[in-house]
C-alpha cells in the first residue's frame, strides 16, 4: 500500500513539473517578440526596398501626385548609399511631400519663441491622418526655461543643457512620442543629423527596422535616446578641443 501511495505521489509531482514547464514554455512563446524576425531577405536591391516600404504603408501619407517622385528619390539614395531623406518642395514653406519628414534646420528656429508651435502646426495634417490629438497651450519662454502644456500635461522643452538648441529638438520629439504612445499610435519620431541640419521623421517600428538595415550610422534615423547620446558626445568633444 505504501509503495502504491508513493508511486501515485511521484506521478503527481512529475505531472505538476511537466505542467509548470509547459506553462513556462507557453508564456515564453507568447512573450517572444517578432521584432527580430527579418522583414525580407537580408540583401535587397532598391526595387525590393521600395516595395517593402510600400507594403509597410510608408507612402500612405505622401501626396498622391508625388509618390513616384518620392520613390525615385529614395531609390537614388538607396543605390548611392546616400542619406535617408525624402523630397521637399522647392518653394516656401519647403515642406516634404509625404508628411513623415520635418526639417528642424540647425535647431535655432525651433529653439526660439513660437518655434515649437510652428512645427506643431506644420505637423497638424499628419496628426489628423493618424487620428491623434496634440492640443497645446501655455507656450512659455521665461527666464531661460521653455515649457509647453500638451494635452493637459506639462513639458519642459529647454532648461539650459549642454545640447543648447539641440535640447529643444530632443525634448520636442520626446513630448510628441509620449503623446503618440498614450494614444496607441504606431508611429514614433526618429531623428536624423546631416550636414545641412536636423530632421524628424515619423516611422512605425517595422519601418524603422527596415530602413535602419540599409541606412546605417549617420545616414539613417535613430531613436531620440540614441541621438541625445551621440550628439552629447559630439558636443563634449567639441568643447574639449
């Protein structure tokens, strides 16, 4: 009888262990991110790259009559290992054709009064397409501190950090990204630094992953945190010369 009870108990323990292991495997499987799964084959040509961007909805915010122009421009950039940058109009106000790209110049205009508000107004058509609210108020420049209230939340956009006007670029992007995240938008702002200035670009995570595969280093969009780290290091090196 004792042997039978022992056998039943042993089977129960094994069963529980197996059940827990199965549960762990299922949980691990459920939590496995698909972010590491390649979107396409490792080496694309320009035609395949543009096709992949199209499949990911990249051009859905491009002016319909400018889609071919933007695709041709990105194809040229891809083939010549250029910078990931779209076409901008040649006439004032020099806006991009696909609503994803926004020029910050050298950051000075954004840093000055009404700079951030002007940028938010420029982005309004995209916000409407994304069905997100970006209601701003209390844009204040007081005593070297720039603050703004967005959707009822208070944000500091400049407080005198080492990045100078670059701080406004980063904190404006952070503010918008927070609000996009709170409203479950798929897009986030990524930052680009070129010789002619700085840019903000709206990408989904999948779009960013694809673009970053083929436009790397200083040629591709990076996260705000990466941009802050990189730009801070550049500023420190400049000051230490």
